[in-house]
């Protein structure tokens, strides 16, 4: 198995370009199932999860060409050869479940195994299925695979008990071909929702309100192919912002959208980090003075993102004072605390709260990337720790960060990938 070797580092300095968003490109690729013509997706990151989604599309009969060096994927819809998503792909990546809505709308039925992915806590699919039922589908969730059928989807009103990103996306895609106007209330408001809606509208869908808590979808007869560029990855942006801060560096982050990282920017500035929105990108400086603690509560967008919690926790071990982080989105997203404590972090859990003492003398250790973002946090902590940090199970990291090692090395990081 491969692992990363991370050494204590001086300040990171230079420029880094952010790749297209993983959490935007995956539902967009799933949405190509709805198209009657070819689709061209640009600004595609070279990630394992993207490769899995392309294999999924081939698995249902589509022709897919991947040009990762150009950041481009071509999808040519053909007659569906199956309405069942290959089980092995669903178990590898939770986002595979996003194919259920498009398959249901296009083929009138869909079968998808219970999804896998990072073990960061319960992410039930009941809200997805609630939406399909509201559109007139008959859903059987008593076994594995889960199935849904409908001769013709009809518009419905769906209230989401929690603003689930995946459920919002899946229901929105299914509703594009439903008869009538579907309304999703308490919808997720993430930028990735807006990007998917923009792509669907380019295909001929009629979606309004994406990015607000109420989304309206007027069904159409068919969708055509389209060309679309994926938005920059806001979590990759935030991760490199924290990388600059934790190493007390000076980094210009290019191809980033400041509006998408407002919560991260606000918390970094509370700590004493300088963040500037420039024409060329976001400049982050952690070298302008001592950094201090702050408290964080993760929330659905536009609140502080749960996907940045672990990286920020690593930073908080290095600043003055005690910080408290409250995880309100996923109940099992503190697994990285044990790994950070192997490095001398001294973090303790009190109920929902993680209490992080600052100014810890981190040291290298053998640690495990328990999930995608936790892995990134351990790498960032390793840049600050004395000695060498060995990060294993790095396939989690490579699911969500394109050329993570190369980008860090270009900023001066002492990090290498080795085969164990």
C-alpha cells in the first residue's frame, strides 16, 4: 500500500491553482444520463471518484472519453443497457447513488445498491427515496439493491427534513423529466447545487431557485446535450488556505471563488490570518503575527463546512489558546482525533465538542487517513510536526484531491509518496 511521508516544513510560499470541484463534477456526470445528445464537461479534476463515475456511465451503456490532462470528459449517451448501477461501483463511492434519479427519470426504473464511501457517520438515503415517492415512484427499500419504478414521474412537493445535498441533487435531476412543477423545500444551498442546476438548464431543464432553500423544477419532455465547465473546488481552496496558515506561509490561491469560502475566511481572520481577495486569486498569509484560537460549529452551507472541520482542527493545535469545535453535521467525524493525538495534539472529546489545546509540540507518527478530509488534515499537521509523519490509507485522500502532493511540493512542502 502507498503512503505519504511528510516532514516538518518551513512556511509554504508561492502559487497554487485550484482544480474543479469533486462534489460538483460527480452529480454533473450523473446528470448526463438524462441527455439525448453528447455532453462535454470541462475543468474536470483527475480523481479516483471521477474515474468511478465514468465507469458507472459505461456500465449502463454510455460511451465515455476521459482526457484528464486537458481536464475534459466527453459523454455520448446511448441506449441504456441496464437500469441497475454496478454494485461494486456503488460500494466504492457514495456519489454513485446519484445515478438513481436520472435512471428513474430516463428509464422508468432504477436499481442501486446501498452506497458506500467515507465512514464519517450516518448519511441515510431516506430523503432521496422520499423525493422519488413524492414524484409518483414506487420504491422498494426493503432489500439490496434498492429499486424505484414509475411509468411516468409526476410533479410533487418535497420537504427535506435536513437540507441534504445528495437528496436535493437526486430529486432535482429526477424532476427535470417529471410532468408538472416540482418544489423542493428546505433544499440544500451549496454552490455545487447551483452548478448542477446551471448544467441541467443548459440541457434544456427549467430550474429556478437553486442556491436558495426552495427549488422549483418545471418538467420538460427531453434534455439535450450541453457543454459545461465545473466550478472550482471550495474545499480544496479551504485546505490550501489552512496549509498556508498552519505553516505560517504566504500563498496565492488561483482559480478560487472567494464567495464560496466566506465562512473559512472569516474563521481564519479571527485567528489572525491575513486573507486578501485579489484579481489573481486569494492571498493567505499566516506570517503576519501570532495566531490565536477560535471556536467553530459546522453547519450546512453557508455555514462553516463539515468538510473543513478536520483541517481546521489541525491548525488549532498550533495557535495560542484553547479552541472548541462542534460537529453538527456528521456524528462520526471525529475519528481523526485519535490520529492527531498520536502526534501529540492532546485533543479531548466532550459530548459533541472537540476541545483543542493550542501551542502543542506536534511530532511525527504513523497515522491513518480515516477519511478523505481527515487524511488532508494529517498531512497538514505533518508539515508542522517534528520528524517524519507516515500517513497510510492515502487512497481516501486521492479520491478528493487532484495532484495533492505535486501542488504541495510546488509550494515547498517536504512530502513524498512511497510504496510500502
